[in-house]
C-alpha cells in the first residue's frame, strides 16, 4: 500500500481544494493512504510534520468547491521557507531539516501543488525529494507556467475579474466615467488579456506589448462612448514613472481631461467558488498525477497540451519559457511563460477595436 502526501505552496487561488479532494478520492480508490501536509514547508520543518490523513469525513465534497487551500499555504508568523532561510543564512540547516522531516513522513510520493516559483524551486532542490517520487501540479491565476496550456485557478480568476468589471460598467455609465482596473498576473499579461476581452474592455495594457500613452488617450477620446473599462496588468511599467500602473495611467488620463477612477480587485481574483472548467481540470490533473505515481515517474509536472493531460519533466519546465533570476534565492531561475505575439486573443482584441498597444 502506497503512502502519498499532498502539499500546497505559494500564492493562493481557487481550485486548490478541488485538486486535493480528487487526489484523495483517486488515491483511496487505489487502496493508498493519502496525507495532507498543513502550511507547506512550515508544516514540515517542525518537531513533528503537521499532517492529517485525508478521508471524506475530513474533506467532504462540498469543501472542494470553495476557494483557498484546506491545507493552507504557509504561516506568515512562522515562515519556515527557503526565502527566509536564505535571508537568515541558514539555508543549509533548513534543507537538511526539510529532508529529515520528509524522511519521518515515510511517504512513497509527494504531490506538490504550486506555481512557477514553487515548481522551479522544487527542481533546484530536488535532492530533498530523492527518497520519494515528486509530482507537481501547476496552479496559478497568472498562467505563467511554461509547457501547460492551462493552470489550476486561472479560469476562476478570469471569472472573478470579469464579474468585477461587469459591475463597474453600471456606475461607469451612470457617471460618464472610465475605470482603470488593475489586474494581477505579475509579469504575464494573460489574466488581464483574457478578462479584458471577456469584459469588453476598451483598452488592455499588458507587460509583453509596448504601448504609447498618447495613443491610448487618443483611442479613448475617439471612442464611440464616454465610459468603459481600461484593463491594466500589474506588470506594466511606464518609463520615468513609479507606482501602481493603474494609478499612473489614471493620472495621464486625468491630465488629458478624461474623467476616470482606478479600481483594484486585488485578492478577490484569488477567491470565489471554483468554476466548472477549473474543477474539471483539477479532476484530470489529479488522475494523471496518480497515474504518474503508479508508473514510477518522478520530478514531473502535469500539463495540458493539445487538449490532453500529460506529464513533462521538471527539467524541461524550468528551461522553457523565459527564465528569470530570483532576487531572493541565489542561483534560482524562475521559469516564466508570457503572452506570445500570435496569441489568438490579441488578434480578437484588435479586431474588436480594443487598444492593446503598438503591435505593428
């Protein structure tokens, strides 16, 4: 009988509980014992690993629909993580303790549900997991993980952000006003682009495409309406300016005589009941992760490719996309996926008359 563990790390998103629940169901059907590790590395690096055996009495189905992680992602007050260990100069002791703690769990396999930082870090520190199989499942609202066409939590975040913009449109119309909405996404503009198209934004600004503020202002002034949404990804920058991108854009619009307000949906993008497509993706990725354990795979990530769920090596994930040096952990390269120039949504947005920057 196999004994497997589940751990969620990094930023929060909806869909995590769906993955945990379906891993639990699939593992139990196979006759395996499955344990949840609370608080990520915080729960491991302690006198005794903070674990619980998962059953439907512990994690009923109705919990699988809600946002957040049943297992939690880390304790801010404790913060026994790689970054803090580096800052305190105790990274060697930390990794030794982490490997020792994992040995105490006697796990045959660990399923790590994380974003591009967690997955890149798992590969860099792979020796820690050498005594067990390591399977990663990609989750992030940013959609910035290479080699997978979709990540857990993205669709729900798009739904949350689109609904936020839909609600703003009513007050925008009432007051003849534009709303500059700043989305999450870090350096990837996929969330802003997708929700912006869905919400019918008049302009979408993302980090991957250069834009001209004067052209944006001209576009808004020439619009056939005097209200609407201008979607700005948080990774956007303006030369010679600092601060929140939405605030900087808003100031430019105000100086040009365009009535506007800023709006920051912030962490509601990570919240909300998990939408059906994320639930389905969670079910499929859980199944493939468990199959990978059966097939004795290790150091792999589940991925959606060409409408099929498969596994790809972590080495390939971290070398794909646009790797970037982590500012806090020496020697760690974070793999990033970006919006490609030929993304169909960019073409659709342009055809809809949405200003998306200077693409030609």
